[in-house]
C-alpha cells in the first residue's frame, strides 16, 4: 500500500529528530505534530505514523504551499516542496514541536535532479531527456523541528511509458495522467 510507504517515511524522518533522545519512552510526550497538508491521505498517514509514539498531544493540519509545480519532477524539487510545506506549517501553528511536509513527485535515475525548472536546456531538450529515461514516483517527508529538516523517503515505483508521456507532453499530474492513459479511473 502506498500509504504504508508514506508512513514508513514519516516514521524515519521523526526518528531522526528523536535520535538524541535515543527513542526513550515518552520522547514525544506532550508534543504537537503539524502536518503541512489538508490532503486526507497524507493526514491519515501522519496520524498512523504518530500513533506509534506514545504521549503525542495531537496532530494538527494546515494547508501549506509547496512552492513547486503541481507535478514536481526531480529529487531536488520534491525535497524543496516537502521542506517548504514543513516550514509553512510550522509557522502557521501556534504551538508546533514538529512539522511534517509531504511531497510526492517524479524523478529519473539517470538524472535524479532533473527538473522542469532547469534553465540550462530548452523545453524541447527537457522533454526529450525525460522521454529517454524512466520516471519513478516517490514521496518525500521533511520533519522540521524549527531548526533542522530530517528527510524520510518512501519506496519508489516506475511510471509506465504511456503514463509518463501524459505527464511530460500534456503537463498532467500523475493522477490525471493515470486516468487519461486508462491506467486508473480514480477521481
């Protein structure tokens, strides 16, 4: 399940913040965890991941802009989106201990930092580059404690070529591309 993979990424990112406390019992006692999203799937993943820790005072969610395209492409772009969401959520919360920014996107193993925003090549060259390589979907979580980001990554899976073409040629996000290519009919 994709949500399970996101939960694992959240768990790892939070664990990095807790490393100095060595995961002592009650390390999150009284903490408020903030999710930088109103997406029900992301909120459910955060709630399930945080349920692993005892003593959490609550999970609060805020809409938080990623500052990246709706369909981010390139690991650096996806990371930036997750970090931007985490920072925005932390700032919106009156009393946050840890904020979580969750961003899904696509990347190429041949060029993991490829991005639609690269200014060093033409639009035509960018599309040709993406068409030549497989794209993988991944979810990146940034756990932010007000000072430092800690990242957790989900497992990744390859995007079928006919879906990839919908993303690259028609500018669709992955959900819309999967629907347009007939792979899914999920709204």
